[in-house]
C-alpha cells in the first residue's frame, strides 16, 4: 500500500482517538467557557494557515449562529494587519505541527491579555508551549498532505465549539464516533469504484470543488490536497459564488466536484451539479441521499452524516480517494516536491 493510502485509511482512528483525547481536557475548557459567559472576553478569534485555516469554518459558523462574536482570520493577515483585535480575546490557534512560521511569529506578537487556545498534534511544539490551553489532536505521524490530521482537527474543533455553545457533549461525541464508522464504511468499498471517475478527472486541465455552508471548508481543503499531491490545478469555491461568474470557465476540460452538503442547501447543490453537467463539464456529485438517478453526473455515495456540522468530515474522504487516482493517472509522485509538510519560510 502507498504511504498516501496508509495515511488516508488512518482517518477513522484519528477521529476516534481525538474525541477520546478531548474528553481528558474538558475541565480546563469548561473553566474557560465560564469566563467567556461571564463577559471575561470581548470576542473569539480563530486563526490558522492552509488546511488548518479551512478547518475553522464549520465551528466559526456554529459559534456565530449561537450569538458569539467569533472572527476567522488567516494568521498572516492577523499578524501584519489586525493584532489589535486580539486584546481581551480568546485566540483559537490551529496548527498540526505547531511550528508554522506565521503561527510562531504571531505568538511573539500576541497581546498579553489574550487567552491562547492551541489545537495541535504536537504537544512539544512552540504553539503548545506558549498557549494557555492545549487541545491535543491524535492523528499520529503524518508525512504527506493533511488527511488524518485534518479530520482530527475538525473533530477537536467540533467538540470545542460544542462546549462553547453548551451542547450535550456526549451527544456530540456519539455523532463523531458515527462519522468515524461512516468513513470506514466508505473506505472499505470505494477505492476501486472511484478509479474510473478519477481517470476521467485526470484528463481535465482544471478541477473546481464546490459546496455551501460548513462543507465549503472541505471544498477548500480538497482543492489544496489535489494541488499538493496530484499536481493539478484545483480550486475550492462556494457553490453560490460559482454562479456569479466562475461558471464561465466550464468546458469539457474543466471538471467539477459538487458536495451535496447539509440538508439546508442540498437541493441547490444538486441543481448546481445538473446545470454544470449540461454545460459538458465532467461532473462528480458526492451525495448521501437514496436517489440514484443523477443523469449526466458521476455519483459517489456516502452514508448520511448525523448533522450539518459533521457533513464536513463525511464528504471529504472521497476527495482523498479521487486525488490518489488522479495522481496515478497523471504520473504525479504523491508527495511534496517544491514545498514541504511544514512551512518555515514566509
């Protein structure tokens, strides 16, 4: 088995292990939530780079929906243009390695009255050592694109935001354990099934991944993974924004992957898939419904997620499978060549 597949198949365990690890830190989280609810902080600022930044989107939506003043800001922009927003704030910092250059520089510049919450897979990192509270993920060793580590970050953030919004943590734990089972079930059956779809996408010059709501996070993440590992131009986009001009790019050499996404907007995304296919673009729909008649779309079926915020974990694994097949078809090496796993240079 290739290293890429080995790390991909580690996703369910990473989710389970991270959930178990989170429960060990809950006492400290609950103390922080009490301070937040007593008005001890003005806002929550969430930050990261690359896939770590994209992982923040579902929790950012949930926190704002619950009435929190939560801001999601890329670390480099925060460092050079918006440091003042960190005063009297909770800063949730996401980094698998805890050593990303922008993260390390931000920690040196952070106001002393900010409360730093680290979500990281490296408890010995600079990020962990300079934080007030560490939420450890448990993805384990990883060398290629963020696969199991990314799902671990999503799981940890899901639990953390559930505590912030005072949801039943046992219920949220149950949802994530169900998600781990859904991913496992998908991985057992579809590696060979998706080979033909990957072969068709590999002939494209460009691929666009679209969705709405929390799963836009997976569109962004999936696009980055394809660029890193399959060496193909790929962009993530809100399905709504895609209608505002970018659809002009559609052609037989532009592939489109549509994640049906949360129930609230599934019908709009399925409609998008139909429309894109009518323009002649090779179109993939990742969907959890029981319907099988999707006309000109290539269909990847996943089991239905427990709710809109776990959808982001369920619909992302098919992207890793497609990335694997596209890379093989294009002769891409499935590894970093010009950059690296951790970015140390601005």
